[in-house]
């Protein structure tokens, strides 16, 4: 059983609602914004001017027009087209907007270019929060439009809103200061609503480039090390370091059923083939791998022993674990974990196929060489960003 005494700190009395795909997430987010009375924070990696982006932008504008302080923070790379074409129109309508690491040129090689704002969260009136992996983009807008990108988010009420709210405010202040946008500094606001709203125990864990560089990875490792029965991880981009791989294979060796659901369609070729370089070592040590083909898998979730679950923005790859700003909610509740587990079971049954235990070994030598070249290029990109990878940080 996973110990409840270990870090991170779990608050009591929360209500955490699981939201699957944009069909559940976007209406819930838009409704919360439409009912805002005082303050809205929204952070996202991608904000696109499609039907979903226009729906959420409309809700933000309506809130600003009725006097709500609306603060929108987007990533300068993921939302570069939106920033170039639509930022000024929102600002003119009263939405306060900042850009995290604005792109100055696509061909410019910059040391910190890969350090992005990747987390997706919203806080409304310090009372309701949303955390997850879903960008503000139509999730049917892909190469496989018949089915949406598969992803999750959570709606949070209760004491856990307080640290989510504080984190959103801190990042806004930091970006405003770094951008010399003092006029967009926040005015004092009421404390986040902290009254109990349910009976769930939950924690909010972030990854940044200062004090919380390995918090999400550490939370995962603690749960994996203590797993007794089952580990289920669904991840869009999966390229963990040796420490995580050893923890997963050690769990399988002691009899834990370890299942990993990964992207089966090629969205970003380099990351896709780099991940497949790890298949043989994991499969040979008892880890089961499923590939999701029904649509693009964008999930970043896990369930361990049917009572520890996480939903957030962090992938299990170097870009999330070493470079990007991320945010995950961890829930210690059997009902919530069971609900997420059932959703993952349905996703695997409807749209995934299992990789044969020795399938990686059977692939032709040129294909295996391609996988390892892709793996080396990804690690090189991480090194160029300012991190030396496993050699520099042996704990990884």
C-alpha cells in the first residue's frame, strides 16, 4: 500500500471531477468562466483560433466586459500564431494577456528554446480550478478527425484550489516582471476558497526550473516504488531516464502488473521512434505496452494500486521532466482512481493493441538503428537546452 505520510502534502476535503476529452472539458471550463464574478486565470501551451479557441476566447471577453479581472498566459511557441494574429484583439476587449518566452525567430537556435510553459490550468474566483493536459484547441482538428485526441483534465473544488491559485499568481507575476510589463502586475485578490467541498485527499505538484525541478518525477517514483499490485500509465510522450525505467522493471520483477499505454500513431516522428528504442528492454522485463491507434493519445495520467491517481500536463519524457513548466494533480481516492482506471480500460479495449513481448527484437536492423538514432537526437536536444541528461544528473 502506498504510504500517505510521504511528500507531497495531501489536503483533505476536496471534490475532484474527472473530465475526459474536450467534449467534457471545454463546456465545463466555459461555464465556469461565464459564472466568474471576480477573477479568471487561464494558462495554456496551445491557444488556437478554431471553434474551441473562439468559444473560450468569447467566454474570456464576456467576463472582462462585466468587470472580471481576466489573466491569460500562453506559451510563446505553442501559441505563436495566436499571439501574432489575435492577442491584440483580446487585449483591446479587456483581457490581460502575457506570453511566456515569446518566439523571436523560428530559425534562431537558443539555449533555452525548449523550456516552455506546458501546463494547462485555470482558476476561477479562487474557488474552482481546472488542471490537466488539454490545450485550447479543437481536439478533432488532427490527421484523424473522426475521433478526438484522447486526454484528461480534472475540475477541483476545496482546499486544493489554494495552492493552484497561488501557483498561477506567482507565475503571472514572474512573467510580468521578466517582460517588463509592470502595468499587468496583479492587484491584490481575495484568498482562494478553502472550505471543504468533498471527501477526497489530493495534492498539486508542479515542475519548474527553480525549487521544483523534480517534484513530479519524485512523486511518481515514490508511488511506483511502493506499488504492490498494479501500475497503469498512459502517456503521449514516454522517454523516461534510467531511474524511472529501473523502478518500473523492478516493480514488474516483484510481481506488480505494469501496463503502459502509449501513442501508436506518428505525430512527432523523432519522439515516436525514440520511445520505441526502449521497448525491448521493458518488454523483456515483464512490462506490458499497448499502443493507442484510434486517435492521437495526448493523455498524461496514471493509476497505481487502485487508490493513487494523477492527471496533469507532464509527460514521461525529458522535455516535461527536465525542461517545461508542468502541473499535475494527485488524488488519493479509490472511487476516483477506479473511475480513471475504467476510462483507461475502455480506451485500451476500443482503440489500442498490445505490443508483442518480443516484437522489438524481431524488427529489422535498420529499423532498430533508426530508433536508437532518434533516441540519441532527443537526448542531444536536451543537452543543448542546458541539461546534461543522465550523465550530468545520475539520479535521472
